[in-house]
């Protein structure tokens, strides 16, 4: 049974410290996830779009943290970022969060990590028990708020006194923002929705069963050349 990068908890259960993006990657293709994240025989596939998003995230972080000027090709985002910066509260760009299996904050790379989340930007207003969480998106706009709900749930472990959260996706391609308000009593329901998905990953690890699922990455963007769907 593979244990690379795993942590052993009670009842000898072996799990992989997970994130929302890891769950999505596993659901898209368990075999690709296994080869990239567990055996690490293959490096995660990259693209020009992905590299651009990584660089843009870093530029946004510097701008939100200390007003470092945005590169010329990103300056058309200044108005939206400035608007988000005016939200009252303690400003926290690029927060790396991790919790243990008891939902207690822990170090991002500690051995007791259960799950991780990276928050692009947060503003905490302790007086009003209010927090804004913003997530920069450089790909195609999608429906739903599952990822930002997860970020709220993890952040609530760090800031248990916060009663109201506002989540913002900023879709850079269209310069549009989508928002959701989440109240503290809703957070247990967020965990209830995502944990069955986590258990599917845990079961795959325990059973060493990672099936290949054909998807849009197979033809050009999957590095797992030993998979029968690769290049098809």
C-alpha cells in the first residue's frame, strides 16, 4: 500500500493530506492523480495558461501586500483590486492554511496535516465578526462556489469568532466578480458536503485502486504516457 506523503492516524487509517484542488484532480482521473501526487513518477502537466496564472497570482499578491506595481499586462485589473483593498479589516494576502484531523490549525508542512488551503486574499474585521475571502481565477468562469466554501470552512478553524463571510471569485479573463455570503451556522454543512469526496480518495489509497478515467487532458496534456488513454 503506498504511503508516500501520507499520514497515519487512528485505527491505522492511512490518508493523503488533501486540498480542494487535490480532490478535483483525483475525481478527474484517479490514475493521473496517483502517478503525479503519490508515486511522483510523472511531473504535473503544465501549460502556458497555467504558467501565466501562477505568475499573475504572484503579481496580485505583491500588489495587495505592498502596492508593488502590477506588470503592464495586468494593470487593467487595478480598479477591481483597489476596490477589494478598500474593504475594512486586517489585510492578509496569500495565506497558507492547514488543519489536523481534529480541525485544529497546524503547520502547512507538519506531519499531522489533514488538509490544506491557500487563500489568495482575506480581510478580517474582528470588531464586526466579518471576513472577506477573495480568490483570483485566470481560467474559464465556472458555476458554483465549492472551492471558496471550503476556504471559508478552513479559515473558520483559525478564526472561530467570525460570524459572517463574504466569498469573492475574481474572474480575470472577463474582469467580473461573483460573490457568495456564508454564515457561520452553514459551515458544518460545507464539511458534510466535501468529506464524502475525501473518503473516496482515502478508500482509493487504502485499496491501492486508482482507475484511469478518460477526459479532456488525455490527448495533449497528460504526462502519464503509460496510460492506455494517453494521446487518444
